[in-house]
């Protein structure tokens, strides 16, 4: 039976350029505080061509909280691995806060084109493994590091200041494709998936090919009463024909396996019990949602935990109350495993 201490919950930072400057910073700080108050381990900070610098956003999060750990999305196209390692070591030295790394192999097609990165899908994961190994070795080693790979080469490179053992960053990697799962396994990382319904037989059939433990990216709208939860969900994510067409276009140009899988399911029905894909279908969220009462959502979450899920990365909360309600559902999950 899973120990409740094994379960780690992350939330997601707001998209950082939707608001004006000061409002944007306040929103980031508020969501960080809500997440910490709800008991989250950390908060995902996005990185793409439309976002603020994720390291500066992470600094704002650290300044607004006491223990919340930024989960920083890291894309090899944006910086040399030494730059990333130096930034992590500097955070540890200056603030004493652990960071998590969400290693991203690809990105939006237009972003990659603008950066002149035409690396094929599976080769992006080969590159990501080299990139991440250099970061890990620089942060872990007391000696100069030499690395001779197909994409990166360094010679006698030392990290100053050194990073204490307790602040070494755990690594997450997308685990929806074979290439991603292989990369996660090679790096000792947690493979993050965009899940099918917890009871879906096809998901269970895939499990032998994956690590025993994994994580999922999912949203939640929950309330004491199921009908109220669904009313809130429909108000937040109304049908949007323009969004549906945008998502269909994004699916055509994406080579991400998870995007193709969720698109096929969303176009087919999009709902299975408390599992709901309308936010994804309408291009309003990039993950499935669980909707229902506290008990119903907790039961769905527990099914993922029974299947080996140890990490949950939640979508951005709509409000402090929304974060509190999701926290209630996770409290029921941890209470269940603590009692068992």
C-alpha cells in the first residue's frame, strides 16, 4: 500500500504575460501563496517564447513563500547546460531553497521554428539526456567535469559555488512516448504523463513498459457537492468553437504523442465519469480535468496512486478557494493511505 509521504503535489504558475507588469507579479505571488497554504510541494514555472524568464519568476515565488519549491521548465534551446547548473547552484547558495527541474525536449512548433531548431522528436530526447547529465554531474561532483557527447562537450569544468546534497534538484521528464520514458529511466527521473481515465484498460495495459512510479499532469475542479463542481467547471471552461479549431490546428503540427492521444480522446467524447477533456478540447487547458465532489475526485486520484503515480502536477488554480478545495481532495487521499 502506498505511503502518504510518497505523494507530492505541484501546482502551476499563471501564464506570466497575460496581465500588466505589476498585476502579473501579484498574481504569481498569490498563486504561490495559495499553493503553499494548500500543502503543495512546489509550483511549475513554464518556459516558452511568450513567457517571462522562468528563473526570475522563480525568484519571485521564493520571495513570496517559505518553503514552496519552483519546478522550472528547462529547454536546451534556450541556454547552455553550464548556465542552468550555475543558476541552480546560485539559487541554492543565495536562498537555500530546493528547485525541481522539468526537462523539456520540445515545445510549440512555431517556437522551435523561430529558434531554428529542427531536431527530430527522438533525437531531441537524446540531446536532453546529454544536457541533463551535464547539469547533474556539475551539481553533484566535487571535481572538474569532462563530457564528450554527440550534442555537448565540456572539459575540466567545475561548478562554483557547490550545491549541497540536500538541495540537489529532482528531475522530471515527459513520459508519454517511448523516447521520453527511456530518457527518464536513463536519468533516474520521474516520467510525467498526460493521463487517460484512471480506470481505462488501455492505460493499465501500457503500464508494464513504464517505470513502477510516475507522475501525471492534471487539473481539478471539486466542491462539496458534485452538481456545484460541474457548474463551476462549465462556467470556467465554456464551449469555444474558435478554441476548438485552434486546438485542431495545433494537433496537426504537433509531434507530441500526448497531444495526439488526448486529442483523439477529446474528439471522441471527452468525458468518462469524473474525467473531463472539454478544457483541452477548447484549448483552454493543456491537460485533462477531474470534476466532482471531494470524495469523487479523491477516489479518482487514489486510483492513479494505486497504479504507481507518486507526483501530481495540477493546472493553475482559478482562485484561492479553488486551490483549497483541491487541497481538501488530496487530504482525503493522504488520510486514506495513512490509515491503511
